[in-house]
C-alpha cells in the first residue's frame, strides 16, 4: 500500500458526484433531526487491509489540522466528520482505503469509520478531490 504525503491538499472540485473520482473527501455535517435508517452488510475496515493505515491516519490528522490543507475556507462545526477515500476506482476492494476524522474542540481527531452512522445521522455538506496524495520516494539503484 502507499504512504500518504504530508503535503496532501484537499481541493474543491466541479463535479456532481464523487463516484467517478479515484481519490476524494467528503465533509459530513451532523443532523440530529435526520430520519433515515440504513442497514446493510459491514465491510472489512481499512485498518485490517492496509499495513500503513495507522501511519497514514497520523499523517492525515496532522495535515487536516494545518491551516493550508484546503484550497478554500471552510467553517467546521463540532461533530463534523471528514471521510477520505483513496483508490475508490480499484477493482480490488482491499485496495480501497477509507479514513475518518471528527471535529471536536477546534481540531480534527481520528474517528472509527461507520458508514451507517454517517448515512443515518449526517448530511453530506461538501466534497472534493485531493492533490499530492502519495509520498514521493526515491528509488535506490
């Protein structure tokens, strides 16, 4: 699996949906009055399929808390959740990586990804793509 770059950039994008993006982010805003209940089959979490999951999580949470991480100003609110998906278009489901973070007390923290919680209690507020995703490494010959 890949290592995420410390300089990853979260960009707005002009598209109707994230379905055709290989790498994307979604900002979910809590909606306490939402009356939607989804159930389904759980998927194997990324932390079990990606050997770099915990390193990447730390890199991403550090980057989210930097002032230049986004290409546009966003006013975050308590309970906002930020979903990051890498390799969305991969034919191998194990290559699709999902990271989740929650906004508390003015900072992003790592959160367990729960798709049903997001569907049932949150609205998609905005989304975008990412640039400079993978850490560049030099090949030693």
